[in-house]
C-alpha cells in the first residue's frame, strides 16, 4: 500500500511531508502512523511522538483520499430540534469536544422541530457519507431511519427514548429527577406541590410528571390535578402556569419548574407579583444554565449531566463505528443532581 500518495496533499514543489516522513520523524512505522490517522488506538507514547512530528512537518491529510482508502469520512451528523435551545446546544458542544478528541468532526443540523425536516436532514447527512448519526429527535417515532439501514450508519439517540428502531440511547433519568425533588419537599413538610411541565406527547415531560405522581403516591399524598400544569416547555408557559398557581384560593407551598425555560417564566411571574421566595413559596428549577445562575434568591435546581450526556453519546457512537457492538442496543439513563440553595425552605 502506497501511503505516501493516498494520504497527503501536494502543495506544489518538493519537500511536502508524507506519511513516510512523519513515521521517520516520530521513530515509528508507517503502519503505526496510518493506524493513528485512521482513528485506531495506538500506544500513548507513539501517539505523542506522531502528533509532535505532524506539527513540526506541517503534515496535512487528504480527506478524499482517506475516504477512498478507509470508506470513512471521520464526520458525524448531529440533528437537534432547534439550535436556539441552550440545553441542546450545550450537549452538542460536549459531543463535539469528545468526538474531536477521537479524530471526528461534526455537521450540526437544525430540524426546526419538524419531523419531516428531521427526515430530510437525516437523508442529507447519509448522502454526505457521515460515519455516524447522533439524533435529538422531535418525537419518539424514528422508524424512518429504516430507509438508511443499508448504509450501516450507527445511530445514537439523546434526550428522547424511542421504541420502534433498534439503536443506542443516552437519556436523563427524568422520572427520578422529579421524584427526588418531590421527596425533599415532602420531607420538609410540603404537601401542596405544583409542577410545571409540557404535553404528555413529549417523552421528557411524560417521564417527569410520572416521577411527580409516583412520589405523591409513595408518600400517600392525594393528587390535585390543579397542581399539574402542562402548557409547554417555554418561558410564557412557565409564566402563565405560575400566575395560575398564585391566583388559586389554596395555592401550592412549593412549585417545581421542570425545564430551563419554564424556570425562567416561573421566576418572572414571581418577580412581577412581588412574591417572597422562599417565605411565601418554595421554588425548584431545572438546568444550571444561563439566567438560573443570577436568579435571587439562589435557586434550588435539578441539574442534568449535560457534559456526561455528550461524552457518553460520543464514545458510544465511536465504539459502534469501530465495530464494537457489545451490549447493543444500550440504553443509558444518567442521574441528575438536586442542588439545594436558598429558594426552598422547610414549612
């Protein structure tokens, strides 16, 4: 195999670095350099030597030539419902960091919350010959992926469980996240606990409300449906839900806002009505992002492991690309953390 011709870009003139030059400079074999360039695991000491040699020689890969040799583009397709969502883009940021460390770049696409556009973007990425897909789906029906089965493209789902396509999934333990929050409130003498969530059509919302009901049942607290608001996962829904709670004849003593945007809306309603927190009502928010860090009093919050979600999804996909299908399909449910601050208090 002539590594020199298929894995370098000729810039013109003599003296252009080749794989053979990198191997000589690093003091390793041409095969070892090739394995490194193609993403295979090599000894750490050899990796360091090769990277130093590549830097000193200004060696450049020819991606087209590498694809012809390996049938790999070292590119991963990522699709999320909206690039304006801070939670989704934070996960993508951690995905990209981990994948880059493994020698992969990403193409990120916005499906605009449309299943039809999501399907189009999947086909587009498959046609671009991505090595794998990481999908944050609009809903749980991803059966359309069967159309690309012949491409043998590994798929990892994040955030939403799916049940009609065999693939790996990396999820937050949504149900236990809310369960633990309700448990803390009950143990601190709260009995009227409100929750702000979204439609049951959304997997995350359904799971979080399920955790709420399960906790009330375990602690023998009767469910009051007026304390369950499912208007949507946005700021306005959080705001309106909180206003409705505060206008009740017998309002809740504590409220859990079950995503980042409803948390912001909840606190906006609190400020507009000059409600004292936690003296008049205890508040638990969701996701340690953006504005939640400057809310006062400091907000008790449920934190999703966004860095871990991105890292686990990326590493799982790389394993599948490399042919390791042990434990397939894997479903990882990552635990959240309840961080107690000043917005909650014992009655």
